[in-house]
């Protein structure tokens, strides 16, 4: 019986178990308008990649623990010292020094608001979110950047106050573990697996 | 606040003039089940040779190095596709290189080719671009396109690029469009125009005679963007030949093509719009600092630049390009443009980024009728016609070829060959397309200068390609 590919790291090496690809036969593509002559073949391919989050791993791990992390340049010699970034930037784009990791959860709870949004009726293949997807871009007090995410409940509006929610039960360890709801949403209305 | 150094703002200077002498393209379509990519590239190359009245074999004798634009290896499912095409064109052992900058790949490939000639490395180069987007169905294709967003922070959010543009559309509509239904109709008018112009272009994939209401009633993809606000997913190839002055003179001696001066410049900005930091608006030659002082009062929320409403990369590409070519006002100095209308909203944003209209007033370029071949309000020639090819919405977006297709279109106007190359009944027949009974020539009479904007992602790379009749340059030493 096949098993999805699984990976852990030991001695800084990937250790893999299970199937990282699945075999499906090629099939011919023929021309129905010209005597079913051969035009080509299908090339099925199902493969699992191994992707490192590197210095951003702590961000994705923290989502599963109900925390929203950001980074800040604290280099006293940098012209943009004090700038806070989310999305997380491992290094300052100015001085390229290593940024400090900060907990932005309280700031997000206190100040997050919708900068812009859209409601998406379609998706590409491999989408895991329910449609329509309500994309929101979020501003925070004291943060230089604007985070893209999605609203799980309610209808988005410009300037609307939103609160972060985290998939702490059954996390995917992807950006989908972070979502947002309108301020005032009760805990019992949160999507399955999410907490404030 | 981002600032730029004097060294970074230096206007690029070429070591010697570079000329575009010919160009060519294949038919564009959603799928070519009966053709390999190399066949489409050979179609484009053969056309380019034909416009010089020489054979492909003769043209190849002049080529010294090759620049290939092909964005998405995963679409075509072929790594080193450049090597395949280079071999099939019979151009080994000449040096060649692949260029990949998303939707700007075609423009970036011209940029690389221009630099090779300007530096003296080569006297004549081939610039060829293509894309193979029919090896997967549309939903899977949307997934592959979304891989051009940040894979950890953005792509998992729907795997649909239209969504990443729709948030910009929403912001622009509410701030600069003041949420007016009239602005939404102006966006729809762009789609009507581009599908309409595609009707007169035998190469074009999506000719349509439609109305504003058709656009507004088309299915929502990512509100406020609807299906007819969006560009095409295409297959096809386009190429151009760039030369120094002596080679250009030799190659065009028996041809209707006049060598055209070419300038290409490039800009960039963050892959994720999320990362865009505030800055002062970099000014173009036809703007003053004063004019944007009260932008936030006129359009509340509009003072965050570039935010989600402007493309810094386009502005910088225009800044360098205008400086190189001596352009002080694009609307008066240019005779036509081909813009990267990936979506109707990004077309409007670009009008402002490249200085056709000031920030906040892009819609006026459409509403005034200036962007049309013939101004619908006056019946007179449009002041600066745009996307007479049909653009990405009506003609094609075969990514690696797009910027080169746009440049081909601009060149045909300056050569005064647009009518010959788009009205040819044999070409319509060869492409198995019906030439409309009301086919109309869109030749821009007296065109001497034009520009093509090639744009990637949500503004990560942008190039400006400027073509000029060498007898109508704007700056002596340019």
C-alpha cells in the first residue's frame, strides 16, 4: 500500500519515508477530426517536494501556537532602524543585518484593519480554501508593510477592524493557519480548529 | 521611506546606437495541438526574414548571439527549452542565454539583446520569445501562474493571480475611482476596445465585438474583476533582430523596413505588494513635485505611494527610458503605445506610472478618447492610440513573446506596414481565421515614435521599449 511521502531531518540531512511520486501511465492524444491520428501524449506526474522555511520556520511554527511574529531591524547603524516587517523578513533589506524577531500578536489584536480586499469566485488547482475566498490586506499600527491573508467570517470593508485567528488544532504549518474575523466575533463562531 | 542615490538614478547610456531592423511572429492561440514550439518559433523567424526580403538562411548569417525569452519551464515542461529552440533554428554554436522575468520576459529579452549590440559584443542579435501554456488545462494553468507569487506567503491563498490584482483594483477603484459606477464602466471600455482592435489583427487570439454591458455581465473571477477584464492564456512566438548601424544598413538595403532606433530600460519592485514601503513619488520630466502635494486631499488614501495603486517598476522603467530617448512628455512625443493590459485595472494604473496622465487621473486617457485609433468623441485621430494589436486582453499573452509582439506592432506602424501585414487576406486564410467584412486599417498615420511596456507579476519587473524613426530622434546624442 502506498504512503504519502514524509520527511524529517537528522544530522542536517533529509530522511524520507513513503512515496514521493506516483506512477500513472501516459495516454495518447488523438485528432477526432482527422482519422484519430496521433498528435501527442499525456504526461501525468504527481510528486512531493521537500521545502525548507529556513529562518522563517519560527513564524509558521508560531501560528500553530496562536502567535503572530514579525521582524524588526535593530541595527543602530542602519538608516531604517526600527522598521517592522510582516511578512517576516529574516534580514533587513537596507543593511542586510539579521532582524530581531518580535511578537506582533497584541499589536494585531489592537490595531489590525483592512487596507484593501477582494472576493474571489475562482481559484487555481490545489486551492484548499472555501470559495468565495475573501482576500484581505491588513495594516497594523507601527508596521511598514501590509500583510495579505483571508477573512473567514463576515464581509470585508475598507478600514474594518479585524482580529487574527490561528489554526491551533490540526495546523497545516502554512500561511493558511492564519486567518481573520471581524472584531467582536465570538469564539464559538470560529472555523473548526481555529482559536483567537 | 525609500530614497534613491545619484548613482542609482543615472540615465543609462549606450556605447553605440542600436537598431531594430525586422521582427516577426507566429499565430497566437489558446492551444496548438498540432504544432511544437519550435515550429512556432520558425514561423516567427521566417516572417522576420521575409520582411527584409531575404531568406532565413541569409538572415542567420548575420546573427552573432541569441537572447531567448521563455518564462515558465513548468508550463512547457522542458528545462533548457532555449537550447532546443536554438538547435532547431540551426544557430549552434553561437552563444545564447535564456531570460526569465515573468510577464516582462519579452521586454527583458529585448533589453539583453540591446545591451549586447550597444556594448559591441555583437553586431547583430536574435531576440526570440515564446510560451507554451497549453500543456495543462486552465485551472492547472492558473496554479502554475500563481507560482510567480511568493510560495509561502501568497500562492496558497487561492492559487489565482487574478486575486492578487483584484485587491489592487478594489483599492484603486475606491480611492481614485471614488467607487463610481462610471469608473467601472471605463474599465470595461478598455476590454471592449482591445477585443475590438483584435478583430482587425489576424494574429490575435480573442477578437470580439462586445459592449461595456457584456464585460460587466461576464462571470466574476475576483471581484471587481470579471472574466472579460482579464488577459488571455496563450501559445505563440515572436522575434526581433537588433543590429549596429552598419549591419542595419546592409540588412535593410532591399527592404521596406527602415532601421528603427531602439532604447530599452528596466525597473523592478518587490514580488509581494505587501512589502512595498512608502516613498515620495519619483517624478517624470512632465511632472512637478507640487502637483502631488495635495494628492491625499483630492483622493483620500491616495497619498500612500506606491501602495497598492501604483507600479514603481513601471515608473522607474519610464524614467530611465525617457531619459535615454529624450522624451519629455510621452503624450506629445510618442505616436502610439502598446501597454501591458494584463487586467483592465493595470492598464489604467500604467497610464499614470508612465506619465500619460498624472496619478489619480488615468481614467481620463480612456474617457477623453485619446487612447483610441480614432477618438470616438471627435472622429479625429486619437492623441496617443494604445494597444491597437488588441493587447494582452484581445491579442495574446504568450508570456515570453508578449513584449516582443508589442514591439513588433509598434514597428509596423513606424514602417508604415501595419495595413500590409494585418490586412493580407492570405495570412487570414493561412491562420484559418475569417477577415471581418468591416476590417479597418489601424495604421497610425505618420507614426515616428512608439513605446511598448512589458510588465511582470504584480509589478516585480517592468521594461520600456522605445522605437524611433532615426530621422525623428528627440535628442541628438541619444
